[in-house]
C-alpha cells in the first residue's frame, strides 16, 4: 500500500479538502481512555523527537543497513516494527506491532478475526520455533454442514457465511509469541495500531480496489457497509482519511485485558452473534448462511508451538512451517526434486522447466496426503526423504511438460516410521488446485529481524480478500473464512485428510521460510497468495539460490505457478508472458495461462537477506499490490 501522506498528527490540518469517513468519532472518543489500557508508554516511545510517524518517510521496497530490519506490504506496518526495535523491543515484539497496524491499514488481508503462522529464530538458543495460530473448526461444525441435499454449498456462498468462520487464532498467537519470546506486552505493542486506527490513514489505491472488488457483499452486510463503504454505499475514494474507532476500542480492550478480552466477554459474544446471525441488510438477495460457533470454542482456542520443519537444499538448511500448513513440506519436496539437477549448468528456461515439474509432483502429494496432523497420520518423513525424491524425479520429463495432472506418489515406503500406514483410501483422492486454492489479493507476510539476530517470518490472514465479508458489529474487524481451506469433495462421505471435522485446522499453504548457510541466517521470506504462496516462495528460492539473483530481483521477477492443474496448464503473471523465458517454456510444451483471475499478479512477498558484511537487506514488492515497504533500523 503505497502512501506518502504527511504526519498522522498533521492530517487534521491538511485534509480540509479531502473526504473523511464521517461515521468516525473525533480523536480520543473512540474507546476507553488511555489510562484504561494499563501501564503502556506513548506510542512514539519517547519524546516527540522520537516519533517515527511524525513525518512519514517515502516508501521504498528495498533498504540495506545495520541492526534490525522490517519488510511489510505497508509503510505504517514497517514503521511500527522499526519503532519498536528502536525502543529496544525484539523482533517478536516488532512483528506483532506491525501485524497490529496491518490489521488497521490492510484489514482485508489480515487482522484479529483471522490466524497465521509465525516462524521465529531465537539467536541466543540458535533455535527455530513455529507458532501455529491457525483457525480451528468450531466444535459443533460437521462435515455435513457444508452440504445441502447431499450437494456441496457453492464455494462463494460458503465464503460469505457464518459457516466458513474458524475460531480466530491471531490474538492468542500474538499473546503467546510475546509472552514466550518477546520482551514487551500486548498493551505496549498495540499502541501504535490504536493510534493509527483512531487518527486514520489515507485510502490508497490498494484499499480502494480491495473494497471495490468486494462491493456486492460489503453492501449486503450492515456492519461492513457502515465501516468500509461511504454513505452512498460506494467505496471510500482514494485520499479519504479512513478511521476505525471501533477497532481502536477493541485493541484497547485487548491492550488492557490481554487475550481474555478477545476470547471471553463482549468481543467473544459479538463474534458468536455475528456468526450465528450474520447482520444482513434487510431485503438483500445474498443468502448469508449462519454458522455454529459457541463461546466455548473461543474460550478454549489454543495455539500450538511446534518444531519447525527442516530440510536441506544444496549447501543450505531451510526451516519452514509444518502441518497443518502444507507450505513447508511442499516447498521441501520440490526442492528435493530440484536438488538432483546441476542447475549451474542449465539455462534459466531449463531451470524453470524443472521448477515447474518439481512443483507439479509436490502438489500431487499435497493434494492427496496432507491435513491436520492431530487428525490424520501423514507420512512426513517419507515425503521429505531424499530417496523418495530420487524415485519421483524419474517421472520428470526433461523435454516435455505433461498435459495432465500428476498422480501422488507412495512416500510410505520411505517413511521409516513405526506408525502404521493409514488406509489406502486416504491416499487415493487426488485433487487439483481448485478455485479456493488460487487467489492472490489477501493475506500478508511480515519479515522482521533485530540487532541481536532474532528473526520473525510471519504470514497472517483472514483467508479471502475481505475474509467472510462480515465485520463484527461494534468491533471494527472482519471475520475469516479460513474453513473454506478444507477440501470439499462432491461425496460427503469420501475420505480425505483435509475434510472438515470439528476442532480440526484446515490445511494451509502459508510458507514462512528461513534459510541458513554455514550455520548462519541467510534469508527470511514469505508471501500471500493461497496455494500460490508455495510456488512464490519456491520460485524466489530458485531465483536466488540457483539463478544467482540478488534477493530484491529474485522477489520482483515475474512469476509462474504450477500447482498440478488438471489440464497441465501453468498460471503465469502477465509480466511473465512477455518475458523471454515464456517462449522457451512454451516450446517445451508448457501451456501458460494469464493469471488474470489472480489479478494478474502472484504473491506480494517480503524478505530479508543477511549479508556477509553484517548488514541486512529488507525487501518488499516494488510493484505488486502497489508496492510494499522495506526499512532498516539504522541506515548504512
Ligand atoms: N487461507 C490461505 C492459506 O492458509 C491463506 C490465504 C491466502 O493467501 O489465500 O493457505
């Protein structure tokens, strides 16, 4: 979200001529008095001279310097992280501060109504931790809830419904991250987000376009219409100062009361009410189905601290997120396949051909075998085994791209795990990437590091752009539709590791990743984009490790994404179609389809590179989503 707006504090003077969302109460009346937020410092963390938001800097997608660094999709998100770092907070504190601000400025991608996966490197113990705060299916939601008369509810109707809402994990995720690995409290790190929500920010083209794309359903939900649309029921124009005092109040409640203020009490009650009785405009033609979320589902929500998934690629060690995200496993499988080729001797087209083939095979396994590990026995060791990759590599045709989907392999033979193989029926159900697997304009990735060497690679989401479209009345945030990430088969009784079950976490694609070389951090990266998250992370890794591109170029380069499509076709960014490699791939039989359904773009990623001279380079998108923001704590 590009913006070069002057200081928040100056907005009242500068915006006499611009429109302001009028529903908003004046500054300071949007929530509890600051004293109610407990003992928290001023958001600026010091005297007025320390206030980084006092004069917003020009947004830039690449920055190199010393000490800490941050890259996000939004200038204020990155600034919030840098501000916390400058106040002495660590990377975990800074990542949560950034996420809090993005919940305000990037509300259609992430927020407290959703969930995510945070990958944390703790320099002092040389440890990588995966904090899973994925949404869970409510305890009373059954697989059958998604079928009517034996037929699956249409996907878009599930998206905009109470049925698709998973128990949000974000607030407990932030709280656990700070308590276990941070140095500051929620009440502290949320202060800047509260200020931005109250003072407002200028609607930029990204915000405007996201609202416009969701117009029909936003118009149909009373609370969403009231917050995100103007009095005429249209998107707030670019340049409007958008304020969200209800969200500021909700953040204040959390700042004062901790996670309980979200999972119990008035916020929890409002969430449950919105799910059970979605606030639909009278007379709306939209059929917004009710869900079955209970107060106990919220109260009982738990994060999971899991071991990070680790693998090697050539001379690097990689860490990622394991199940219930398919991201780490699928990236690792594809890299294992690629490892069998000496890419240094290949042309870029030959490398891309192998990258697409490897991704196709890895996605075949993903579609058939991966699900929540607390519900299904997944042969992770087999999938990650180098021997298994060797056996699968034989299927890659180096001269011709296939015109059909690949079948999943049999990793059980490589599992070397005493647990019994599950029923074969589990393995038989392949699935090509569906509509819900191929979208781009939602979710966000935050990359942060600090001077002590800690790193956070954090992907958070509310699933679709605008989540389920329902703003929790009085609380200023959208609910997720994460449960549409479950696999919905035509036959409700067909077995699949990713079918909906009560209390289960839907399979994700989120792929926050850390790369180490010679035992030292080299890269941190991640992306939004549904299942294209996996291919985006993979392609950035291939671009930089195999093709030798600097990280900013690796991230900016046009993308192609192969997710085992049924007809063998490959999504290509519009920019890729005119790149020289497109012709080379076409001559190898690849059918490249313009990723127009993805908005022509695949994945607004962010990354950090830790350079040999002790500096760090932060990288955000120069173009996608109108560009992101990279900053360092101390310029060179
Ligand atoms: N729901 C997606 C996942 O967990 C993330 C949202 C997206 O980027 O599409 O993989």
